[in-house]
C-alpha cells in the first residue's frame, strides 16, 4: 500500500475514534447530566432536562470555537501537527475521565461539571481539527481525502450513537469511560503517521494575512456552519423529540440516529470522489436544498418507521454535501495555511453546533418541536439559495479548479 493511502486509512481511523467517543454521550445525555448533578433547585443551567442537556453540549462546542484556532495557528507556525494531536488527545482523555469520577466525588456542582466539559472540549478539538488538516496535507485529490474524513465522521457517529445508547442503559458513566480510553488510543495511533506539514515555521501574522486574501473561504465556512447546525439540532432536539414523540429509550434512540449516520458515513468517500469529477457546486447547493427539505420531513413523520426512512434520506443528502464542502476549503486555501483554514472551517462548524443546540433548544422549548424542525430545515434551504450566486461570482466549484493541490504563491 502506498504510504499516502496507508496514512489516509490511519488518519481516518483517528477521526473515527474522536467522533465515536463524542457521540457515545449523545443518546443518553439527559440521563448523563442528571447523574453528573444537574439539579433544577441548585443550578440556573438545569431548570429542565432540555436545558441541562443543552448547556452540557454547548460547553464543549463553546470550547471548540475558542480554542480550535489556537491549535491551527500553533501547528502552522511550528510546522508540526503530530505532537499537538497527541497532546490534545491525551488531555481530552483526562477530561473525560475526570467527568466520569464526578458522581463518586459528590461535591462538584453542575457549574463545575460545565467547566470540566469546557476544558475537555478545548483539548479534544485539537486532536480532531489537526487530524483533519493532516488529511488535507495528503496527495490523491481533495475530494478523496475529505471523503475519507467524512466517512470516518459518519461511521463514528453512526456507531457511537447506538453503542452509546446501550452503554447508557448499562451505566450512565460508561460512555465517559469509553471516550477516555478511545482518546488514549488516538494519541498512540497518530504516532505511526508521517507528518507532512508543508511549511517549516511561519509567523501567525503571515498565516492570517494569507487567509484574508481568500474571501472565498466564507462560502464553505457558511455551508459548514449551517450543516453542523443541523447536526447539533439532531444531537439535542432530535434525540429528545424522538424519545418524547415515540416513547423511545436511549438504545432505540441511538438506532434511529444511526439511520442518518450510517448512509451519511458509507457514502462519504464515493460522494467526495464524485465532487472531484463534477465540481463542488452541484453537490453543495442542490444537496443543501434537498437536505433542508429532508429535515422538515423528519419533523413531520407520523411514526417511527417513517421517521427512520426520512432520516436515511437526510443521511444520503448529507453525504452529498459534506465532503464537497470540506474539499472546497482545501481547493481555496494555500497549502501553507491549511491548518488555520481548517481551523476556520471547524470554528464555523462549532458555531453551527452551538446554533443547533441554542436555536433548536430555544425554539423547541418555547414553540414546540414542529416549528423547531421547520426553522432549522428552512435555514438550510435559505443559505443554499443565498450562497448560490457566490459560486458564480467567485468561479467556485468548477472541475477546472480541482487539481488535487492548492496553489500558494504567498
């Protein structure tokens, strides 16, 4: 096997492990926060199960937003990725393990739990974002590389959700322990990959100046924001909606979430390769329009069976959009700014997750689940319609741009 192909498999495995560990917590998040001390009588962050779950998820992604750029700049400035991935993974494992012992300690408030969650998120995002950047550094076509990342993300979520639900029914703390063990494995696995960081030491100011000369990055960042917003929406609101509307337990909820993530995972690589051949515009714009309609359909589904079918359709459409969007970042970014460019994409995505938690949770709590699904699906459609002219204005997404390596004349 060619070294790039081997490294692509290893790096995709690392991405899988990070996402798998994250998704272990989602199906039983309401049970988990209760076990960790969410109490409406003592904490303003835990007035309801929805509120406590929302803030527990928000804390992690707020840390993602705050720290992902720091990891990207540090990597590009030093010309190294591997040491930062190892440090982020091991520190993230410590964060998960610390959360797991909170119930045994007994005196940590829910606000303290949220602070621990912030610290854990700040470390974990370093391992995730820089592994994605190492995939960007590989030869072989940006669509293929981001398709490998996408299939790892999807498989991690597809398997993490149902297994996390099963673990929660055994013990609410079990997903935290599993996540800690997985991140230790990540720290060990990444050591076998060749560090192909293109630049060797460059100032942070020069890196940011390189990004400022590429305003077209705002397009994949915008789509990354709204796509991750829908994922955050399903992680929180979708989970609670399925449990309340169809009277499901954590294990069955995890299986229903897997109806989305399984096709989303399995189709990432071929969809990424397809975008290498036909360009990014059609998968991103047309796919996003249909994806938004699919989200609305999930909220309108009258039964578990029809909801599962709608989730499968949304997963297929998500697989069309996701790798093309990530590959567009690589198409546009200069090779010496990839760490910062991918950090910017992950900032947009993390803000999207936050939006999904906060907007979805607020709308669902105040106006009901039906309007929440309509609002999030409608926003996906609106972004696609508004951004479509920019593809023409900047000449993005055409096959002539997809050469496999970004130009960098800075």
